[in-house]
């Protein structure tokens, strides 16, 4: 009888905790419900909530990457091997090249940098220069993944990386994650935007798999129901173990 009473007390205690945790996750003011209350398109003082995130500006609808500080660029001047360089973007966002000196690179796309270098070489040194710039190593093309994922952290992305691929890099969602509440934050100029994506819908083919850009922040929220269910299963396991230990030999 004592062992049965102990089992009942343990389950009741955990159920109480589950209800409390589930309720707290639905309380006004939590990030999850603050977003949900605003709907798919809404505004706050410092954050614009949108249905779908636009590509960063000056990226040609997302086909061009923006160069960032510490990126490593390879500059090739056609048929002038002495001018070829592999250069890293410095803390002021500049690269240094032979003859023409410093060129501002941070915040620009590869085509924009190519055009500027051609213009500077063409002004004094070369006739119709043909310059190619390649992104050899990108320090800026990294994203932060946090929340209910297996391996939160910072991960590299390329010009074709999608949301599902980033989640795969992070080991996938935790058991307690809400597949309908994955938020992607993106800075667009002075505006900070966030959009809610449903991984469940993306995997089912109901929604497209969105492109992810460097400096994006991806946060997966927990499901209150899944947390409660997991706590209950854990409690039942603990209670069963306690009951076995209470049985006299």
C-alpha cells in the first residue's frame, strides 16, 4: 500500500508541474504567444513580423551575397597575373590591391566589387580590364540556431542553403519542439524582421523551403503539450522504479 501511495503522489506532483509548465507556455508575454497574438503580419516597436522574409537588399533577389568583414576574397585580373591577389576584408571593410590601393568591400556584392576594381584599374593602368572576384572563405555567411534543436550553435551557409538544411546541420528538432513555430529573424537595413515558418508544412510540401542568409537567427520554440507529455512519461518511469524499490524482498 505504501508503494502504491508513493507512486500516486509522484504522478500527481509531476502532473501538477506539467499543467503549470503547459499553462506558463501559453501565458501572455511569452515570446511564443506574443508572436502568435500578433498574427502572421504585425508590427511592434522594434520588430516587424511578416509572413515571409525578403532577401537582403542589394543581393539581386538573393542571388548575390553581401561581403562582410573577415571574408577572404580571391581577385583575378584576366591576363595580368601579377595583379592577382587573395585578400581578406579588414576591420574597416576594405581590401588592399596592387597599384590601386584600398577598395571598400564590406556591404557590397561581388559584382559591385568587380565593377569598382575594373573602374580603378581602367582609369590609369589597364585598357578594358576584366576582373573576377571569388568568395574563397566567408566569415559573414553564418547563421545562429537556437532553441529546441539538438545542437544549437553557429553554422556556415552558402548561396543555396535553405531552412531545412540549416536544421539538419543543427541535428534536427528536439522531441519537444513545436514543428509549427520556427522563427527566422533577419536584419534588413534599419529594420529587424521575423517570420514564423512551419517545418511541418514545409516537409509536407504545403509550403516552400525558404532561403537562409548569413547573419540570420533561427529560433525553435517548445510545444507546451509535448513538454507535458514528456514530463509525464518520465514521471511514470520514475514512479515505476520507485514502486519496485519499495517492494520488500
